[in-house]
C-alpha cells in the first residue's frame, strides 16, 4: 500500500 | 464504561471542519458516453476523491492515534462506501440524478452504456431517495461518514497483540463519540443506522463491478484507486 501509506504518514501542510 | 473526553458538539464541529472540498472532474465530457469513456470518467474522479479522503480521515479526531495497521485496514474496507455516501449526499436534492461532481451529473438511463452498472445506479438512487425522505441533515451526514470509517473493520478480525487491543479500545471510544453526537434523536439514529447495511451492500456490488471492468480491460485502474481496489478484493478472495 505504498501510495496509501505515503498519504497517511505525510505531515499536513 | 469509559466515556469519551470530547463533547458531542465539539466532535461534530471537528468532523464538519474535516469535510473535503468539492471536486470537479475537469474533463471535456463527450456525450454520448461509451462504456470505456464513462468508466474512465468515474475512475478518474474516484482517484481524485480518494486522495482527499485520506486527508479527511486523518482529521477525524482520534484516527491518527490508532495503529497504522488499523488506519490502513479501516480505509481499505470502507473507501467505496465513503465515496458512495458522498455521492448520495450531493444527489439528495436531485431526484433521479447522480451528482458525481458539479461537472459530472448522470441520469439513470445513461448507465445503459456500461454493462451491469444500471443495477448499481438504481441502488444508489434508492438509498438517496431514502435520505431525501428522512431529510438528512449535514451534521448527520458527517457523523454517518465517520461511523462508516470507524466501524468498517470492527467485526473483521479479533485483536491479537496488546497494541491491537489498545487500538481497538480507542476505536470503540471514538464510535461512542459519534453515536453520542447523534443519540439525541434515537428513532432517527435507528433509521439512519439501518441504511448503513444498504450502503455496505451497494459498495460490495460496486467493488465487484469495478473488479470485473478492470479484469476485462474496459478501464485502466491506476495509482491510489488501484491500491485500494486490490487491497479490498484480495482480502475477500
């Protein structure tokens, strides 16, 4: 789940 | 029984603020649709909405405090239900129409060009009709969405480790908050909750349909939508 994981773990702007 | 720390009013306020912005398909729609062109527009829109859905989920109070594994499980179980509930909400004041986006509105009959989709359109329209009948309010809509997210994996597996157990307990307290926010009208809460099983059912049908369209190469599914579709279908097969 690379894209999902990336979106979940990225800090919001 | 541990009571949630946040008041129902604050909880509703936070989930209202979490609402994603309106999306537009931003395509030059050439009508009449073909099977491929309609499926392509639907999947393009879904992929855009999914990106916003992840941001939305992270703003639901307590969601990011759950284990990462739980966050992933919940989203992969419920993503199509969430998309469909959003669709129903946008369509609630438009009988007979499905408002996928302000620039992508379909009549029931337009589903004829995609094999098997009219059955799904009919289910979506019927559920939308029911929400119209109930005069669904915005506060109720956002609570239902949060409920779908938090409930989606609750009965799929039992927690094994201490971390899983702790995450599940946090989840249950969050669900308490959502129910607390709606419980002032118990009869209404009952009617709204009964619709959740219909939403799950139409989502399952939609998932099967999308898998079939992908398998038959009617539409190319990519990126986040592909991940979510694969995640959802591999766990049920």
